[in-house]
């Protein structure tokens, strides 16, 4: 049986994001419009501490954003190291639809966004600035001696299938808190943070981006579904691969979510504590705790 439409997104803030996506999907709208509207909700919410406004800054106190989007045609757009723009996912969609490119970074991406009518905005909230000052006081030498932390994993990755059976996905983040200036994670990298294949399914990742990139995680989840695995098994097997490729896996979190062409969903992670939001007609909008490799 087909379960359509469905939207699934990472972490608790996914509930509100799913609401925004569902407003599009329940009216017969396109999955692409749903995922953009959905993750914009988290980007613009200052209470969500690692996406858009309110995102925690890098080691130098700057908020830099990574995002990507992919649709049912396999078209995609991405921005990385973007500053001062509230909704990077919309810039990613503009790169996809209004430029000949797939990926734009830094100053160039910002100029492109401004030229397309996006507004400049300071994304460092007083709260995030205070957190950074506290962290900085404890780590005065951080730029020289930097370690991956797992204090904050709140990227939003969202994948959806619409009533017509088309898939799309979006992923957006301010990245790991206190990252080295210039660092880009998995979230804006097609295949790592997000992948959509309209024949098969879609997947997104959260957690330590470095570990996800090494395994090309989201592409792997989709390929595992192509081989016949359920979304749940595909997420688990991809997590196993991440574990194989990352000797320090016990110290990090990585989680995947996926939806397949039939509207089945799944999620899996390394450490306990990862949950995701699912919304469909039959059950409404709810949180699911992902099973984890470490019990
Ligand atoms: C990154 N994957 O920049 C992102 C961070 C994240 O939940 O997912 N946090 O590596």
C-alpha cells in the first residue's frame, strides 16, 4: 500500500517544520515546496540553536550557514559558508532554479542572494553570542587545538513524498557549534547531507558532518533502498558503514532519516538521543525515537 503524502524531518524542531510542510502537502502541493517551507520554519526560529537565526557561531563568533535542496528531477542547489542571510534554503533553491550552478559559497553566494532580493540580517542572537563568549572563555586556544564536539546536533534535514508520488528533500544548518572558521560540513553536500532519487527514495543526515561525508551517507541510504532494503534497514546499514569508516565512532553522533517511494519511513543513529518527526494522514504529526547502535 502507498502512504502519500508523508514528510519526515530530524529532531524535535521537525514537528513545527513538518506542520509548515504539511500545509503544502495536504493541499496536493509539490514536495519541493513543502520541504522548502518546512525547513524555513526552523531557520527563522531563533529558539532553534543550530539552524539560521539563533544558530551557534564558529570559533571566531561568526554564524555561517550550509544548506542544500534536491527535487524529483534530480535537480539540486546548495550554499555553503553563507553569512547574514536568514533563509539559506531559499538561496539554495535559487542556485538550483535561477543559476546554471549547483553549489555556491561564501561572499559569492551572499552577493547572489542579495542580487536576487534576499535581505541582509544579523543572525547572531544575544543568546548565541553569550553562549559563544562562555565557550571562548574556556577555550582561548581553540583555533589551534580544536576538537569535534557533540554538544549540538540540530540541523534540520527533511524529506517528503507528495500526493503525486514525487520526492524532494532539504537540509540546512549553522553547522557544528564552534567549528573552525571556513569549515563546511555534510549538510550542503549533495549525497552526504541529502540525496533524492525519485525512482527510489530520499534520505538526509545529521550529526558530525565529517563522518557523514567520509561515507557519502545519504547517497548510500538511497542506494541501499534501491537494493531492496526498507528505509529503516537502509538507515541502519548506512550507519554501520559510517562506523566502519570512522574509528572514533563511539565519541560522535550520526543519524539518518529516509522515506521510500511507497511512503515508508525510517531512522537510525549511533548514539541514543536522536529523534525525528513524521507526519502523514493516518497518524498525524509525531516524534519517533530512532534506534541506535550504542544501546
Ligand atoms: C554539520 N551535520 O555541520 C551538521 C551538524 C548537524 O545536528 O547535523 N547537527 O556537520
